[in-house]
C-alpha cells in the first residue's frame, strides 16, 4: 500500500511540475519544418514499420540455415 501511495504521489508531482505550456514558447535558433500530412504520417508510422518487419522476417526465413524437419 505504501509503494502504491509513493508511486501515485510521485506521478502526481511530476505531472504538476511539468508544464506543457512551455512547449508554446519558441527557443532561439528554433526552425521547425513543415508539418506532415495525414498520408505522410500514416506512411511513416504505420506502413513503413510493417514493411520493414516483413522484409526482415522474409530475409530470416529465406536465409535460415537450420535443417528442415521431414
């Protein structure tokens, strides 16, 4: 019970101390690029990892040197 209270208290304090409003202020030398479209975002964060996984899995299956069970 004590560990749960400590974890909850620590989490609450971290949430209160961090301020997302600081993200709105620009830093010196900050030069953000253009935003991503929905298609770019889906391609980058959904399609690309799936394709990468498929390529790696395919290479592992093709280059597998273990003996096949008969």
